[in-house]
């Protein structure tokens, strides 16, 4: 017979750190004397809970008397312990013969429990199912740490992180936790030296051990604690940014980070536009090629090592890539760092250049030079892939087999009005025809973006739709082409564009992604 441990099972079903767990974590960190990640602390808490529950069970079995089993015989006034009744203690007060046609002779004992209740129980039954010797734990999954972690680890980690974050006595850096009271004091002189060192290194990045060596911060026998303390001091100083991917701590001088890493570039700034048509996702799925847009909330998450997509004008102009749902897993991430520095490797030339993941604003910076080198334009196809090297992303653009192509071209008038025309342009890289747009005068278009104040999105949608309709013999508008063209004028995800096409009284839906401006509106 295995003891059913309902209390521990319930604890796993509704896992939350209690005061006892917090006290244990604090003591555990004091004992280890090194910072530990939440995953280690979670395992320690689970093992401590299992140990505590086992001890509680054993304590219950150490009451007066032997364990009751139906096969045994008992005497008046004999003290017993009953596993089936939460290990209560009881005394035999009566014994009588039992009767049941299905059984041979047996006895019935009347027991008075310590709480005053009485019960009658059958005994001297050699074939009873409860005669198996009690196994306090057995194979109860509630006591299996590995099984608990395999089923609940991510969920439990999220809850433990949430609770530890709200505890002022514990601090976290680079994913590890330690009691604040035991940190080594890092004075401002050390931090000033580090600022000078990083400035000399063009801002960084540098690892904490490298910085410790250069400032001659004497390490005691507890190297990890000193490193943790320095990391925390740097983290709490606005002069420094931790820019390493998960598992690696790298420091950078905030003042020397690229401006478009510290502040979102003009071309990526977006004022949300309302949507009212729930059918936009259905039509978004019809777009040709992978649409990768960090503003598109309906974009699905996918798990792939490589993805090819077309370059949108705002990202082409800002030298960035979208950190959208489709690609976020390809780029390095971090637990806390808002900005992560990594390396791009050109898959063709094997050349390296620096990139920055800007997590909160969801873009990747550092590609302007590469775009220019490859002769890319809005609509060009690029491929990003995971690399076998840590902290590195492969990037590739396929050279075009054609020298020149007829392309939608943006022309800016002296009044800063936008006109679209079909003109022939030299081509250096493969492109998505729906998304491609040539920009002959980049500076004139930049000025349109810089001078814009308030604007009416629906009015601009209609103006650009008219321009595109003039380029088509039938006067048709394709939703994907309008999305790309709108982004030459202001930053906008595809859903508001689709919403306009599906709801505007000036637009007629022809089916699929084709639309037409109603008579008299062109």
C-alpha cells in the first residue's frame, strides 16, 4: 500500500513561493555563498518541499502503536496507527465476530481515535487488498523532482522569478540571485575607472572578469561573489549597459552606443491606427512571401533556423531589421538586457559587422552599411539564419540575374507631394515584385518624414491607392503593394492597410487581395 500524498500534489498543482520557501532560499544562498540562477533555486525549493513532506509523514508514523493492517489480529486496549485515516492514533475498545457470506471467519474491532471518534474495522482478513505493507513514498509522482520539472518547469520558473523580483532582500544580475546584505561594496572609484576603460575600448563590450583585471579589483577566495557584486553596481549605474545575450555578461558604455540603438529611429516610429474588421488576418495570410513586421500583432510565431523576407522601406532607410514574431527566436535574447550586441556574418563574403537587438522596440540595428554594399532597395530579399557560432547571425542576399527592371518609383515634388511612376532601374539583388519600390531621391523623401506633423492616415491611404491604381491598366490595387507603398510615406503594419481596403466606402473589393477605387474617386 502506497501512501496517497494529497497535500503535496495540491502544492504542485497551485505552486507559489510561500514565506517558508523564501526563508529557505535565503538560507540556501547563504550556505552556498555564490549567486545562483532561478532554475537552481527552483530545484532546491522542490527538493526541500519533498524532504519536508517526507519528514512529516515519518513523524506521523511514529505515533504510539503498530500500523493497522486488515490481516492482523488485535487485542482490547491495543494502540494502533491508521494510514487510511491520515495516520491517526486509536485504541481498540471492543472485539466481536464478523459475518459475511463471502468471507470465512473474521473479526471486527471497534476503535476510539484520539479525537474521540469511533469506527468499526474488519481484521483477520488474509486476502484484503489493504494488506500490502505501507510504502510511505513508493512511486508517487508528487515526490519525483524530475517529473515535476519536466511538466511544470517553465511555469514554476515564471512564478519564482515574479516572487523573487518583489523581494527587496534579494537582487538579480545576469539571471542569478543573491542576498543584497552580503554583497561586496564596490566604490565609485572603481566605476569611474571602468568608464574610462570602456571609453578607451570604443564603448565596449567587455566581460566582467576583464574589467576586474584591468581595475585590479582584488579577488578573494569568493571570485563569483565579487564578480556578482560588480555586475550589480554596473547595472545600477546609468553610465553602463549590459548588452550580452543570455548566458553571457558584457558591458558597454551607454553614451557611446549608436543613437538609433538608444532611441527608436524616425522611420520606425509608429502612431497606432485603429482597426475594425476581424477579417484582416484571413487576407494577411494571402500575402506573397513571408511578411515580417514587428508591429503586426497577428503575425504568427514560427520555429525555424532560417527565414527569407523582403525589406520594407522604413527598415531599409534606418539600417534595421524587424524583430517580429517570425524572426525573434533567430536573434540572441537576454533575461534583462534591453539592448544586446552581437555579430552579423555575411554568408557570401564571410565578413563580420556588429548588430544590436533592441528588444522593447522590436528591431535589429546595424545594417545600413551592408544594405549599401549589397545595393539593396525596399523590397529586396534577404535571408537571416542561425549560426553554429554563439552570438553570431548569418545574413545573405542573392544577386539578381537581371541588370535592369521596371519598378514602382517614388518621386517627390517641389510641394513635397508623393507621385508613383513605373521607371527602369539597375538591380543588384533579388526582390519581391509586390514589395519593391525604387527611391531616386532619398534626401527629398527624408524631408517629407522630418517635416510631417499631424496627418490623416485614411486620407494618405486613399491618395497612395490612387497613385498605384494609375500604374495598372485595369486600375486595380493590390493590398500587398499598397502596404509597401504606404510605408514609404509613414510607418504602418499591414493590418490597418487591409482594414482600410475592406471598410472604406471609396474602395471596392474584387476578390483575394485585389481592390478598385470606385467610379469618380480616381
